[in-house]
């Protein structure tokens, strides 16, 4: 099973419970952050790993319980 690398406006809207217009605004802000860091961005989409880091605090290291 293939997992999509990018997350789009539909999924952002659903995850946050906001309108598509607001989801586009969130994606634009995240893409601006990535662009300032020197990454190439795709309009209307955000890398899933970056999304999960920003909204859920995930990182590559498992957290010890």
C-alpha cells in the first residue's frame, strides 16, 4: 500500500474541521515557512511529514513512556 507523500486541501480541511478556504490559508502559511527554509514547495499541498510535525509534534525519535 502506497502512502501519499503530500497532503492536500481536502485532507487538511477534514483534519482541522475548517472550510477549504481556511485550509488553503494554512497550507500557504506552511509552504511559506518551508520556502523560507530553502525547500521547494507545491501550491495547495504540504509534505505529510511536515504536517504531522507541525500539528501533532511527531518527530523521527520515538518518545519513551
